[in-house]
């Protein structure tokens, strides 16, 4: 599994406080089966602005190597969307230097204002991933659908799996949510004690979707590959079309072969 949303990088935001805490969190993640973590520290203008991010990232990476922890660390940020962000994009890390950028709506800005920023990001070639979709009760389902139509990726925090609202449950079960993350911050509270949540998620969505949400899609994000955004309804519809086409092709082949066969016979 790869966790695309975490605050394990120490002393950059409100996540891990020091190197020791970063390592403890990473050890927990490894024991759970994670093989990759994106250090998606908050980027909040005037509050968290990647101060000495690179230096701390290198220290953490070296420590992980020294301790032979079998995990890859990737750079990233969780960008707090507000009007001014377009001016600071050069300082913000996308996930592993790909087109994917993790973003959050952190205050009840007017929805239209968010959409303008999302559109501007898409225009510049980014693929926004909306962090913890469960945190926006003020966004109506139809507005989520508009974001989905713009190919915004929805990420859900794993801990939400036990307390999902009807809306989030719908988004998860119908296949609108494409990736889960831990949003791990610190040891003892928001950490990697998520085994129960992983099991619950598997129970709800089934093995295949579980692997997509925790492993395949996060891998595609980190590798800058496209994600299949097909929802459950679309998948069913496409399967019907495919099976109809299959039947049609079968009948056509039978007829065509039949005609050929007749010709052969007549020649003989
Ligand atoms: Fe976060």
C-alpha cells in the first residue's frame, strides 16, 4: 500500500514534531504493510510554507535508509486553497513531482471561488486530488458531481470509514472516491493505528476496490499514470454495451462464415 496523504515529515507543519516521531510513525506504517508514503505537509500561506522542507526530507530519508526500513518516501504537499495560491505554485510540491496535487478546502469559502481555483489549476496542467472529502458537509452532492466531471480525484481519510455520512457512503460505494489516505499526524492520536479501518473498508467495498483504493491508484498517482475514473454505474453500463457488442459480433461472424461456407460449397 502507498499512503498519499500524511504529515510524517517532522517540524514542517502540525504533524510529527521531530525525527524520532517521524520514524515511529513510519515504523507503524511499515508494520501495517505500507511500502510508500507521500510526505504531504500542509502548505498554508502565511502559516506553513515548506520551511526547510528539503533539508528535513533528506534527513528523514537518510534515517529510513540507515534503519533499513522497507519504504519509499515521496515529496508532496497538502495545499490550502485560497485566492493567492496561484502565485505561490512554484513553491508547492506536487506528489512526487507529478501532475497530481493534493488540495484542501479548509474554510467555508464560497463554492464558486473554490471552483475558480480548481479550474485555474487544471488549466495549468495539474490534476487536483481533493483531500478528505468527508470534511465538507457544506458541499452538496451535485457540486461534488461537478468536481468529478472536471476529473478531480476524491480522497477519503481511512478513519472516516466507521463514521461515514450518507453522502460520503454514496461517493465511496458508487466509485467516486478513488483513493484513501491516513492523514497521519502524530503518535498516539492521528497515527497509523488503522488496521481496523482497513478491514472495515475491505468489507464495504470488496477486495478488488480495496486494492484500487489503497494500492493501485496510489501507485498510479506516484508514477504519474492516469486513473480510471469509471464509477460503478458507468462500469455496469459499459459492461452491458460490451456484452451487447460481443453478441452482435458473434451473430455477425456466424452469418459471415455461413455465407462464405455456402460460396465454398457452391464452388466445389
Ligand atoms: Fe492532511
